[in-house]
């Protein structure tokens, strides 16, 4: 009776619940292959760590930063994005804001845009927090689905059909969590051409995994085909995935001045600017050193992705498989595997039940897919080293074939 309806209507993050179960099993002595991770199991590059150590020597590292983050870091983020995407953001007056993780950037962006009753289009499978954040701000998530057989790439005409006079924004997340793919350049081009006519729709481009791509071609973005869309695009990024630094909590949003100023107002009355120490380290760090750092990460992800493909083929499960290329996940559609029809009905969602049974019987932990907006699915991470990953896949496939 003390709680707001806003929070009562929110769901807790599903990964937290799964992790509690894994801990309980491990402490009871059971061997568990944990494929739930949403982060890389490596420390950041040693040069970045050295920069953080160096910045510990300065008083300013321990004091407040400006509400929108250090101006020079905002400029560096804009210049980096301009260079990587070959676009001009400074020329059109775009600004940046640094927040406490890109989750925070997204939350502030949605809070700045949404009026109660506004609709926000979200594409499945979606990152768990999008609909929760939209609802929190009084908005209505409008979901457009994709499937294994279309490589989890939603049809653009279906997106267009879901646009209404109440549509405030659409969120594009490429590379995608949890599908582990990015929408290809043709998709981006078609999206750009067709969304051009819907002039009142803002586009939130969540590019947090843009650096993590282990098979060519690399991710591209709709605004590269149609720069005029940049005036209504918010580019979200951060260091959690690209610097393997989920715990340091830095995210950024680049967009038009009006929106960024409004986000700054919201941030100034809530969290203030993020960690001065990490921002100062980022300012001094040479971002080009990340390319070398990522070649090892990419190698490992490629290995796990290939291993998965080989195992699916060996077990005549090629029809259940799709090619991942980016981020570090694979999204399992249980309804395509042999065990499913013996016990379950496609029309209902059994994700939680199946994931629980896989954990108990096979000792493999996955994140149930309900929270990603698709029935009878689960997300698995490709971040284990090849050997334990191979054992985990064997155990998982035993279950997925026989039940
Ligand atoms: N966006 C996507 C698609 C994510 O997967 C995540 C984290 O897993 C985030 C945003 C938030 O990242 P952070 O707040 O750690 O920067």
C-alpha cells in the first residue's frame, strides 16, 4: 500500500532471479555451466587500467563533474562516432551527454521524450529493460516481432504498420541483445528510406555492441544512408561492452541540442554527472588501442559460434540454427527442437519452466526468453572459453533432443 503504481507495474530484472538459483545450486555442490552472462569475462585493456590509476593522483577525479559530463569528453565521444560512422554531427549542432551507464542514458532519453499514452516501437527479441522503461515513464510499448527463420531481423513494412499518430519513438538495437546479430546494410538502407516520411518519429539507436562483431560485414546504421535522419536520432553508446567495463557505469547519448539539454536537466536533478575518475581516464585514453584488445575477444566468440554451428549440424539440427555475428549471444527457440512437441504446446509460453529444467537436469544456466518478448526461447552467452563452452553445449543438446 506504500508503493507507487508505477513501480508496482514494473518487473524485476529476470537475470537477477536466475543468478540466485545458480548460486543456490553451486553452493549445494552441483556443477553449473553458466551461460547467462551479459558481460565479457576479461579485464579491460591494461592501458585503460593504467589511465584510471594515473587519474587517482588528481583532486578533480574525486569531485563533481558537470551535470552532462566533462565537455571535452562529450566532444571526444562525438568525434569518435563521427570518425567510426563517417558522419557529421558537429556541423548539425549535435551535443552529447555522459551518464551512469547506457541504461541510464536510455532511461533519461525516454523520460525526456515520453508523455503518458505515447507509443514506443520495440523490436523483438528486445533487451529486457526497453518495455519496462517505456512503461515507467507512462508510455506504451508497441512490439514488432522477428523470428529465427528471418535471422531475427524484423520486416520493415511491419514496423511501418505499427506506426500511429501516438508513436513517439522507435528503438533500434543493432547489434542486438539477445539475438547476437546485426541488421544488415540493406535493411538499414530500406529502413532509412521508409522512415524518412514519418517525420515525427524519433529514432533511438542503441549501439552499445557496435564494436563487438566477429564476422564480416561490420554493423552499419540507417543514418549513414540518410544523414537528414540524424536530426531526430539519439545515438546511445557506452563502455560496458566495448571496454569490457560494465562496473564502471559510463554511457553516452548523442543527439540534437534540445533533447540533450532536456536530458541534462533531468540528470541534474537526479544523479548529477557520472564518475569524474572514469571520465578523466576516458578523456586521456587512446581509443584506437581497443582494436588490438578486441581481436582476442573476437577470436574467442568466433570459436564458440563455429562450435555451436558444428554441433547443431552433427545432430541434424541445422533447421534450428541461425548465424550469429555480433554482440555475444545466441537466442534459442525451443519450439524448433525435438524435445518440445513431446511435452509442450507452442501457443503457451514455457520458457521459465524449460530453463529451470535445463538447469536442474543438464546443469546449464540460460536466461529465459519471455523477458526478451518471445515465447519458448532463451538467451545463451558465447563468452565461456571454448572448452567449457563445448561441454555446456553437449549437455544442452542432450536435453534439447531428448528432453
Ligand atoms: N542496451 C543493451 C542492448 C544492453 O544489452 C545493455 C546491457 O546489457 C544496455 C543497453 C545497458 O548497458 P550499460 O548500462 O551497462 O551501459
